[in-house]
């Protein structure tokens, strides 16, 4: 115990990362060798921010009556700003300069927005699928894309 820092003395970001590592280490069927702790962290953070996205979307669409593309865009922007901050701080614990990293993130988010959010969500809604279900379908596709882009482009380590 001499060289280890007690969990209560760790920064919240370090506690989060250690918790993800411990959870992944306990996965059955050899999954711990395939699932990265950052993938679990991404799922937790983006699951939360997706809830924020749907809450804002529902308020804007059902509460204020905004058109689907506008409501989806506003909710998406809020959720992805929150996702960037939480993933940078807690999941990938990046200390790289924010400017270049944020520029890459913005390009990744624009591609994601056009392909998965407007493309799939608005397309399915136009076909008659309920807008929250359409948004969930788009979210499944975007999750794979966004994790890959965050891990290997936005928050890549220089090591």
C-alpha cells in the first residue's frame, strides 16, 4: 500500500477510469481482452448524454412544437458539447491542447450529424417512425462511429 494512492484521494477522473478498468477486468468469456476501459467509459458517459439529448429533444419538439430537424439539432449540440467535456476529462483524460483537438472533434461531429442524426433520424421520421424511436436508431449507428473517432482521432495518444 505504500506506493498506492487511496481511492478517496484520487481525482474524480482517476476514480472513474479506475472503476472502468476494474469493471472491464471482471468481464466473463475473455471479453476483458477485447473491451477497452475507455469503451465502457464512453458507453456510460454517452448513455448519460443521450438521455440529456432525448430530454431536450422532447422538450423542444413536444413542449415547444419546434420542427424535428431544429429540435434534433439543438438537442444534439447540447449533448455533444457535454459529451466532449466529459469524455476529455473523465474517460480519455486528455491533456492535449484543446484547440486542435476540438477542431477534429467538430469535424467528426459534423459528419456524424449529417449522416446519422439528420440522415437517419429525419429520414425515419419522414417515413412515419415516431421521432424518439428514429433518434434511437440513429444513436446506435452513431455510437460505433463516435467511439471509434474519439479513441483513434480526437483523443488519440501520441505514444
